C-alpha cells in the first residue's frame, strides 16, 4: 500500500529535477557565451591597436615624404647626400621629343 505514495513523490520530483538541470545548463551556456564574448572583444581590441599603430607609421612616413618633396632641390641634395656619393651618381638620360 505504500507503493503508490512513493511513486507519486518520485513523479512529483521529476519535473523539479528537470527544471534544475535545465537551469544549470542555461547558466553554463550563458557563462560560456560571456567568456567567448570577452575573449573576442580582447582579440578585436588587440587587432585594432595593431592596425592603428600601422596606420600611424604609414601616415608619418607619408608626411615626411611630402615634407622632403616640398623642399627645394638644392637643399635636398646638399642635406641628404655627401660629396662622395654625388661623384658616384650616373647622369640620368633625358628624352626630348
């Protein structure tokens, strides 16, 4: 006679166990998702920092090139080359049409 009451208590506990298992699975999924999101964000931040550094270097190189191009030709050749290398430079061939 005790058998039906035991079965009822086990049957009543089954949905509670399923609910607890479902809740635990949901919490673990959310924790894994947050971990992945934080990892992805850190990786993206590192990538943006590297790209920013590269762009800064490229812009600085272009700026110095433009400054050198804006200098008069006499100042550039005197400042950048020594007399020993001026003698070694071959004359450029010019085409006139």
